[in-house]
């Protein structure tokens, strides 16, 4: 049975994976012959908020694959009420700029109770997925808390240069508009990949880096000791899909993240940042958008097989086609 | 400055206290001359539910005095949504028969976070009350968890004779319809009255037992080591208001509770159950309803000053009048 592993952040990774599952279903109508998909999900955005463990990317992937996502905003559940959040704010508690919807809240309550009862994040995720049946195995990158923090670079409002804030504060509260000097993965030194992560990468035929944020999603996953090495040594073909089209992030604020680590916001630069497995990087192949076709020759020259295909995930059909292109390219490498 | 202490359970105690505060405001328009009121609240119904600390009586008193109560049902907030509870149930977690409204839920989330952060229940209650400004000092009977459990007496559905269940399970799930052989206050041996409880009782001019459940509300408070003794020795006048009118509980299922401890459901029997302070009980006086006027002579004969007054708390005016009658009777003892 062929296996496929995806290293995913939130919205982009979730939508890509949904397209991948649709494409696999189309290509393999018999479920017994359909490749198994494992999604290794970034947990660097996780946080304790009001005593609840919130896992933004795990939930976005779970809801998206399970049919429970708010399609418009890309995260949370459809038509949520903010009444509970407003009540918490009325008590003067929590982060008023980070709102939890009333349906989503139940996920955090159940997960937090499981974690406090001694379950690992992997185990809690499995319990939650029993309800959502996402059609893929969702694994947190690690069962240990590894929380991305942002080192602020410049004075901004009440913050001083050099302050370290949780990634979600920088991302949601400041919309990544406060210059940063770097990212720190608090807790990463003692973290290990969650059970099954290294095995999934080692035993897959194809590993896909979907169009997730290369710094604070895929980059965070690669920062967990052992995961980058697993990508370097796996016999799988590793195919990435550029999250940058025409010099701009498809979604979110990847440009601010790339600027912070000194990488240009371009499909070429991100591909070279990941690098060729032939020279210690993690990529066999890198898909760029048709508008970035000029990036193909220099990528090939750097040892990264590349092709220019339509990258916009406009709808289920175009997303499935993109996933199919990634699979087809992997088969050609 | 005169002081008044009330030992309260949920709805009955909360509504009586609201009437008391209104009556005190009417009698003492100058806030500087108005007696201070302390409400010692039963916490025997408290529980951890889905990792959240739920304190039914504290919240009922806080919401009622703070203007945030659902007047129709007597507990919770008005017009709550049950969507979050339904989501938790969809995960197969929690008690499906115990629903938390979406507004009320915020109170539990904030309290649980405070408790996990090291606050005592007294301190957490004070933080919550900053928002609700209930006009009285709310004290939990104890900062230690003392949870009332019910020893089931007879076979009933999936339960076996002798099982011990949380009070809320017996009360809410079984509507107290499963015969019980007794109540147990788990944790009571090591519990002490919360800071301020004994002082409030000792320094009050009047202590009132409002028409709360004499077994699982007031009885539970009296079970905390030191509180009954404080009532016996205080220089305050201790006045109780019967929760039984015409042989039936004004509200709730007090008759099942009384039956369990072998006390008849009558204003007389409950008054005698509390007993006269002259003979080791806790009452100086006991108010019964006009329909129970026949109970006055035997109560007086037992050393409990008694009078028959209108006990039904039909509206704010009748409730304030009842509180006034309790104060007036205390002044005459």
C-alpha cells in the first residue's frame, strides 16, 4: 500500500490535503487500493488560552478534512457565536484580540480535559478525530509543547525592542506588522517527533510540503529534532508546492516571516531555501506557478527538479489538480 | 455598623438575599448606615465537569444579586445557547444531562483558570464578583472541595444499590427520584471554613438561614467543621425561614432529601431538626408560613421563637417583606 505524508500548517496545508484526498479517491475508487495519507501538523502556534489548549493548525486541518470548517475565513467552524469569548473579556481575562467561537470552544475544552487527564496530544487528537473522520491520519509534529515566539525588532506601541511574544500575538494581534528579528521555538530542544511521524516519513513513497508558510509552519515542523533528518534520508520523493506566487504570499503574511529570516518572497528563493536533498536540503522537487516559470531553470540548476503548473487553489477541482500535479511530478523524479 | 450573615444554597437563598438587600436599602437609604451583608454559600454541589470547575450555588447567588440571572429557571444566564454543550456531547464527553449555557460557561472557564493558577475559591469568587458587584460579600463555605455525594438505596436502571454518585447526578440526572440512603460530604474532614466565614458569623447581629434546602444546602454548610459551632456560640440572633410550606417544598426536591435523613417534610419538623440554640441547635427563631401557624406553639415549646408570616417569595416586594419580617423577628428575640 503506497503511503503519502504531508507536512502541513493551517489553511493552505489543510486545503491542499483535502484536494489530495479527493484526487486519490478519483484515481483509486477502491478504498483498499488508495494510498494512506498521514498529515504531520505544525503545533508551534499552540497555546494555553484561558486554561484551554488551543491548537490552531491541528483544528484547521481536522475541520477542513472533516467537513466542519468555516470556508470563508479558513479556520474555525461556520456561523459561530462569539458570546462566550465576549463574556470572558467582560471578566477582563484572556486575549481580547483572540476570539474563540462557541463551537470551536468545545474542541479546546475536550482536548484540555484529555491532556490534563494524562493523554498525549497525539492521543487527544485521535479522540477528536473519531468524531471528524478526516480521512487521513493527523499527527501533531510533537507531543511536547513547542511554541513559536517572535523576537520583536523595533519599538512598537507598548512593546519594546527585543521583546519575545507568542507567535499568535504577533500574527493575530499585530497582523505581523511589527518588525521581528527572529523566531524562537520555545521547548524545541527537549522535543521529539510524535509517535509515527518519523515512521510515516521513512515509509512513505511521497512526502509533500504543501503551500504552507515555509517559516512558521513547515519550518517549525522541520525544526523538531529528527524530522529534517528523516526528510533527508527517506527513500520517498519529497515534493514541495510554492506558497509564493508572483512574489506574494498566496495567503497570510508569509512575506513578513521570510523577511525576518532573510529570504526573498519569491517561489525561487523559497525553493532554494528548502534546498536540494542532493546538497543537504529537503526537496527533490518544487512546483512553482506558471507565472513563476522563470524560476524553473535556476531551481533545476540547484538540483531541485521543478515545473511550472497552475498553483492557485481556487476550488476543489483546481486543488485536486494541483495535488495530482505534485504526485505526477514525484513519479517522474 | 450592623452586620448580617446569610447561609445560602442556590435559588431560594439567592432570591431571599436579593429581597434582604432591597429591604435594607429601603430601611437605610444612606449606604453608610446600611448593614453589611455576607453570604456564606454552599459549595457541596460543586464539581469538575469537562475540566471546568462548576459552582452552581455560588453562581446562582452571584448572578441573582448581580442582575444576571435567568429569572425563569432560577439559575444560569438569560437566553443562553446550548451549542457548546452540544458540541462537547458530540465528542462523547461530559455529562449529557448537565448542560452549561454559553454565557455561564465563561464564568467556569475564568474560575478554573484562576484556581489552576493557584487562587483559592474565595479569591476566584472575589475576582468574578468584581464584574457582578452583587452588593454583598460572597464567601464559599470552604476553600477546600467538599462535594456532596448520594448513597443510592435501591436498584435503579444501571445503578446498583449502594452506589455513591455526585449530588448533581442524583439531582439533575435522576431528579432525586432514585431512593437514597444518605448523603456524604467527600472531603469534609480536612475542610475548614473559608477565610471570613467564622468572623462573619461571630461578628454579625443577625444570622439568617433563608429558605434553602435544609439538608443539601444549609445542612452541607453546617457540616463544615467549625461552622455549626460558630452558630451555636455567636452573639447574633439566628433566624431561619422555612423552605417548607404546607408540607411541601417551596422549590426543588427537598422532600426527597428530608426523607433520606428521616425528617418529615413540614415546617415544624425542619425547625425542630435545626433545633433551639438553648438545647444545642442553631436557631433562635423560625419563621413559618401562615398556613403552618399550628407549628408555632410546638416550636415555641421547644425553645424556638416562632411566628407565622407570608413566606411565598412571589415577587420583589413580597420577598423584601419576608426579609423584613425575619429582621423584625430577630430584633424581638
